[in-house]
C-alpha cells in the first residue's frame, strides 16, 4: 500500500449533508473541490444516508433534487467497487462502528484516501486506536 494521497478525500454522509445544505462549515472545502485543488469521493451508502437525512429536513423532492444536482455535477466521484465490500466487512469485523463508517474507511484504505468526517463522534472516538491500526493513518474532521 502506498502513502495516503494528500489532496484526496472520501466523504462521510455528515459532510455530504453540509454540502447539500450549502453550509458555511464546508465553504472552504467546496471551494477547494470546485477549483480542482481537492479530489473527493463518496460511496453510494453515504449518498443514501445524506439523502434520508436531508429528506427529513426539507422533504423528499427538495432533498432528491439537491442530491441529483450534486451527483450530476460530477464534482464528487463515486466509488462503486465490489472489492470495497471485503474491506468494509473486514473493518466491521474488527471495529464496532457503523457499517457506513466502515465503507468510508474501506474506501480510504483501498484507494489511499483521507477519510473526512464532519466531527469526532463518540463511536469513532471509542474505536480510534483500532481504526488507526486497521486503516494505517488518522481520520480527519472539519470540526474538532
């Protein structure tokens, strides 16, 4: 495995929700993405999670419209690799965190990406040592 790619992230659903909402929390991140300074990736499960969260906030039509616009913009590349399933299952077997988080970590590990979460969550903090050991590098957060 090579070193982690410095300008490439795989985004957690929490970050995607903030992007869909046009939040100030992600303004610099979005600017870096749109100007080509960063490459960002997402897994379909994270898109699904972000869609149901935003559906609860804005209703189905508005949430779906924003999600489709984001996906259609091709600013976020989708990881739809069957091999990631093996990595995600390995992660879930070793670390008691959500399957969604395991997909983020699995994609990060397979493609040497930085996993980006909105903020440190209890479950991730409790598993941090196991995560570092399994993944091989640190998690990153927009809010610390």
